[in-house]
């Protein structure tokens, strides 16, 4: 049973149970482009968390697949941290609602170049401390609109903590003075403006959006574009060494610092219950020998997952009809649910690459494109033992730069169900049944329960009409 509050416009995904939350140190864990950060001293290494070790983790996803209205949002829902999940939900849904209204409404022509992307990254998932960073890119042709926020949960107190909650009440003045001293003299920072900004007693509470710890215990503070300096100068990263900042930390801040530096083997936020993982046991019986020259074939494709429990349910339906499909998976979801990707491959389905966090690849540099695709392929290979040979560009957006950045072959589609827009299983089923024909590649999304619910009707009806459901690579190879 789900233990969370139902979300009206976002889809709650995911369930699994494993044992521990463990981390490893790395200097660069973000799959998203970094822009404009001004390091005050040599950057301290940050740690990455393996989300597949977080018991009962759900990833909430809401994506479009339409190039004229490109948005993709995700955030984690960890059992026990409901208050923090609610804070992320409020932030994400507010941005999504605004984007849909201004950029995606019928007749709107304001979409040119605009794209909204909200991705997540775990900072700490250890002991009674959970820390998550959301990275937002509200991109226009003029700016990437990047901003970041960190969210903290104190399992011991059962309380959501803002970034300023890492600092003890009595030490906030000293902390502010240290930040100010670090920022003085930076390019784009005017000292008079800085003094005026920090003289506002509410400044830290309202403007401290991104605070985290480095692997050595130093505190990292990122100020967004225009918060403490010129807008054109971008964001500012301030690092306060562990020896300086530790006396200023709140009791929770000290635990967050400790759990970053020396993570324990598990996360326990005191959740009353965690979802039970689906048991997936179906194994394909050998290679598919369907000859698409002789029989009617169709390739169903499912993007944006894996998602639990939806993907597991879908695998059960596909197995009932001996149908094979292709899953274009998103890397940050593969990292959360590698067992589902493994189950896809074991059941004879094809696993493809759909980028790490669903950006329009045509707006990225070649290095960023390669990072998006390579990081996802590595996660797929870690889960299945096999690197993908196909990728589907988010929003179907592909150009020569994207093609040149990878050896994988791009796959678009011939029938679009628009299932992300219409959460209606009957409508989705009817669209496939009436529009799809021989050798079509059908676009669907397994993050939507309504899309998964449409699949039995699709398979029942079209199997009766003589269709065979094959993977994209099988369809291509036999035509
Ligand atoms: Zn997609």
C-alpha cells in the first residue's frame, strides 16, 4: 500500500527494498551542466549516494515528450520524510504549473527556446539524515536559468530542515560575516551592495537555497544568479572549511556533516512502513525468432522509466502475451531502480538510453550530450551487463551534434499516443489500436499508471489481429 498523500498532477513512482545507503567520494557527481560557479578556494570533493540502497524509494516524475512544450521534473519521495517531500512537491508543482500556463497553453507562442528541467541528486542518505539537491534549469534562448536548492530531513526530530537549519541560531551572525568575507572582491560583487544585502536580517533565511557538505566536512554554499552579485556573473560557490564552520553548526548540522564525512550503512528516518518491492521472475525463453517479413510486427516503446510499481506491472502484462518491448530509460531512474532494468533485460526486452535527466539534447554542448548519454549507458550496463545500442532523444529532438556525440543509433517513433498528456487508459488503448499498423514504432511512457493499464487491451486486441510485438532492434534487423 502506498503511505503517501496522493499527488494530483505528479505521479508517484517506485518501490524497492534493499539494505543500505552507501556512498563513495567523487569530485563531480552532477550530470547537469555547471555554469558560472565561482570557487573561492579549491573545490572540496563531494560524495555521491547510491539511491538503489534507499529502502522504499519512489521517484516522482512528470515529463512531457513534446518539443513545443518541453518539461521534465523529478524529485524523490523517501519513506519517513513526508514533510520534506511535501516541500519539494510544492516547489516543483509551482514551477510546472507556471511553465504549463505560460509556455504550453493552446495558442501560446511564447515557447521559443524555453525548456524547464528539474532533476534531483542525493547528498546524504545515511543514519537519520537525508539531504537532496534539486537542480532547476528554466532555459530560454538567452539564459540557462540554472538554480539549485537543497532539502534536509532530520529523522531524529522527525522534521524537515531548511538550509539555514544546518547553522545554530546563535552562530548565524558569525556565519554571515564569514560568507561576506569570502564573497568580497569576487568578480561581479559590489561591496556596497553586498553590505546592504547582508544587513537585511531576513536575507539568509530567504536566500540561502543551497547548502551542503563536502567529503572533508567543509560547508558548501551556492548563491544563485543575482543573489549576491551581478546577474551576468552567474552563481557563486563559497566553501567554509570544516575547522571554521563546525563550531557554528546546529545539532542537526553536525549530524549532517558527520553522515556526509563517514556515512553509515543504512538510512532510517523512522518510517512506519516502506513499500514492498515487486518480485520479478520472468525470464525470456531464448532469442526471438519472429520473422517480420512474414508476419505483422509492431514495436511498443516505453520511455522515461523505470518506475515502480508501474514498470513491474507492465512486465507482467507483456509476459502474459509473450510480447517484447523496448524501454528507453532515464539514467536517474535507472540509478534508483536497477533491479527493474535488470528484469526488463532478463525478460527479453530491449533497454535503450533516454538521457540522464531528460533535457533537450540539441541545446547542450557536445560534452554535455556525451555526459547525458554515457552516464546513462554506464548505469544500464551496471544493471544489465550490457550497454545499450539505441537511444531516444528526449522530445524527439536530434541533430547532427547529438548524432556525432554517440555511437548509439537514435530511435524516434511512428505513432505517438500522447499518453503523458492524456492520463486515460481507454483513450491510450484506442489510440494504439486504431492508429498503429504493421512495423510501427509506438511511443508510450511506463511512468504513467494509465499507460500501463492500457497495455492488456492493446495486446489482447492486436494479438488477435495477428500482430507480434518485437523490440526495435529486432524490427530493424528483420526488415
Ligand atoms: Zn521522455
